[in-house]
C-alpha cells in the first residue's frame, strides 16, 4: 500500500481533485487549503488540508488507485487522535455530473493514539447525493457495503481488495509561511505553532523559499484508501474518468 506521502506544494482553494494515471479526473483539477477560516482554526479536526488520488501498489500497479485525505495540520509531535464525533468521507463522481455516485465513509471510536480504531465503509452508493440545497444530506450514514477496520497507525484490509490506513503522516504540503504571513498578515493563526507575528510586511515570496512546515516537522492526520480502480469507474476504457473530493461533517 502506498502510504508514504510525498511533500508537494498546493495552492489554496476549497476543493481538491487529484490526477490518477491512466484513469483521469472529471472536470478541473483544483488544490488545497489549510486553516482557511477562523472556524477551522478553532476546530482543526474539521479542517481538510488536501485530497490526493494517484496510482496505488507503491506506484507499480496500474490497476489500483490510492485516495488520500489529510486534516488537522500542523500537528507537532506524535500525540493526536481523530474526532469520533465526525464523519469523514471521500466521494466519487464517475458520471461527470459533479454529484457523488460512490462514497467511502470513515468513522473512529473513542480510543486515543494507537488504541483508536477506524472503520472504512465503501465504495458504496450514498443514501442521498448532492448538497443539502439540492436535497442531499452530507452526513447521513450508509447502511451496509464493503468495510475494513483496524487500529490507527496500522494498515487494514487486503492488498488485492480494499486497503486502508489512518494516522499521522508528514504533511505533504509546503509553503514559505513566514513570508506568506508578511504578505498577508491577517491570515496568520492566532494560536498554535504558526502564530508567530511577522516582524515586517512584504509584497513577494523569497527565492529560495523556506519550507516552514518541514522545518517544524509538522504532521497531519491522514486517511489513505487503496482499491482496484474497477471499483471506482463504470467503464473499462483506458481513459475512464472520475472525480474525487472529501468532506468532514458532524
């Protein structure tokens, strides 16, 4: 299972779609956000950082796809647990209408650290789809479907079927945050390891930049799911496409 994430830059936006080799993605490719509002700064477990999709099987298996969602960055150290009150979801659109046709729903029990257990249900058709305005219910649990369970920090499932991992990983996002806060001071968090006040204002990034999250050894909580790509698409064509995005809800 490809559970070691590469450090990659991402621009700020609301929705992330990753490109899957030989599968393709429906629609535009967007990117990530970190601590984009005061609300998620106060509720970091509800903050989605990035969503990725790429070839699974350690990059050597073209018939498998890895889906990744990271949250809660930056975490300094190894003491962090998922919130058992939240429903984490990865949603798949394989018909091109920007509504989920399949979902993975990830839940956690009340344990902490390595004693916390996770359950992944899916891929399965959602009970409802779309936004609440269009009649969908974003946090409704599905009834039944394939599932795997395991302890946080370990891999669960089958290397030929559904595999899943949940736990701390190095945050793959990088940015010269010190300089960014000098350019846009009001984006600086009010608490936590990134709340260092800028000493002066600036109008551009440094060259070379400084990867602050890397220097802080910042971690994120990651959910990684790897499946045969046939579980995600409706066609066996080489150019079959799907879209993927993540949600966290109460």
